[in-house]
C-alpha cells in the first residue's frame, strides 16, 4: 500500500516528480512489484496525476477521500480506508506493506526480508532503518547537551554500539494487529537494516535534486524505468 496525497508544501506535486526519469510514485510501485512476496500493489491518492502514473505502473488505485488527504490526516487513516476498499474488491490481506513514495531507492529484497520476518512469526511489525554511529546533541538554554553519548569521552566508531535511524521508506505489519492498534507500531517490533544509499527521503527540492543525480549514477536505473514501462503495459 502506497499512500500518496496530491498536496505537498515542501516540493509541489512531489509524488509525480521524477527521479532518474521516473515519477516517484512509479518508482515505489516498481519496487513493490519487483518484490517476490508482494501479491497486490495499491496506491491511495486524491490526485489525478498520481492515480494515472500509479495505474500506468501497474498498481490498483484507490480514491482517497478529501477528509483523509489534509495536512492533518494520518497515514494510518488512509491505510485503514484503503484496506476496507480492497476488502470490498475481494482483496484481503494478512500482511500490509506500507511504502512511502518519497523514498526513491527502496530495494525489493529489503521488502522481502521484512515480509519474511512477519511470515515466520519473528515480528509483528518491521520498519526500515539505517545503521548510525552519529553523535547527537540538543540545544538548551544552558548550551548544547549530548544526547546519546558522554561528551567527556570520544570513543572510536568501531567501539560504539550502533543505533538505527528510521528511514521512513517502508513498514511491514500484520493486518489484524494494525486494525486493532490503529497505529503502525504494536507488538514485537523488528528492524530491516537498509543500505545507507537506500535511506534517502525526499522532503525538500535539494533532496529531490540529490536523488535525481544519484539515480543517474545507479547502474540499474534503466532497469527500473523499463520495469515501470513493461509492467504497466502488461
């Protein structure tokens, strides 16, 4: 499931902006369709251009009501609505893969890994995250204060236990648990550690430009574009 509303303040029409010559929404659909364990790919949207691009890429399209497409509407509300709509179409799921189109470099194998964690009962929810050894600080009235380290001691990177930064690219969860909780995190939560190259999330024009530059350097970006074209026409 890929929720993709038309409104975007940071980057106008963000979900149909192109990265490597392919609209973001189409890249997300292509990644999902390339995963071996995903049976149905659906896009929930209130935008005609997004719907057209998603349909061309081979996704089911669900009309997202205006009340679920405002700045204050949650992704969870759109997901629950979309699940109900799919139920009415006779499409029932035990596992929900929530993908965000603003992450243009989602690897299908990462999706399959996360889904397997659910299917083998290792976790109830699996989120994508990148390993981090960053030293974090916060600003206070008394000055900067260390958050995740002792400022009086500077260990080497290899001596520090890694922490994990949520990338926002995808979340995989049991549908029954999600419906009961009404939120993406519940039960046993696992992490799918993704490559740092796949962790870029687009919220600003600069990030969009960076993603586009990276996509043109990726050896396989032509394959993604070809997959969108051929699968969308199948």
